[in-house]
C-alpha cells in the first residue's frame, strides 16, 4: 500500500502495491499551508512513513489527547462545550519524515512535530485547509484507512 496526500485538491489517495488507486478521501490539511518547521502549524511535504498506528479497537469518535484515549466520545454537545479544542478522534496514524534536513531530524522533524492522519468531528469542513498541520479525515474513512495500512506504509505529501 501507498498513500498520496494531495494538498491542492485536499484529498488522500490510497494505492495498492501495483499502483492501482483503491480509494480517494476528502481531507483537511494545515490552515497555515505547507511547511516543515516546528511550531509553524503547517503540513509537512515530502516522503514519510507511518511510524505508529494508534487506537485499534477504540469506538468511533473516541477522543485522544497526547495519543491516549481520554475516555470521552465526541458528540456535538461535547464539541460545543470546548469550542477551541483541536479534536483528534477515532484513530491516529503518526507520520515520520524520511528526508533528513527536510522533514526528518532537527527543527523540521515531522514525528517530533506530532503530525498525524486522524479523525475529526463530522461538523469539521473537509476539502479545504483548516488543521494545525495534521491531516484530518471523516471518522468512518479513518477507520477504513487505518484497517488497510500497516506501520511502515509510505506516505507522500504533495503540494
């Protein structure tokens, strides 16, 4: 499997090992655009891998903080109680850059920036930039993608 994240179209494409497109999902990437620097809140470009898969077996809309389930399940009511919260829901695919000096090591390290592909509330607009650098997906799509990929899967983020 291989994943391409297309910044211009705000889509994530899943390919099989022969290069055949299996699925295309709407996503939301960084509201601040693309960039690799720590604290930029931008989505990093280039070659990555999935370093860790987090949340297997958790219910849909499980809330994560620091990659751990909080015991909460996101609802519109919970969302209304915490309007500024950056919701990380359902599953997490933690990305690690593969290009030293560009998206790996130093102040541009994707993994140390905690850049994920993760679920988001159903009310979050997709198809347009809006995240703090991560790649947000619908929760049902996130479960489908999570179940299809393994740690080590290639992820290319293309601007």
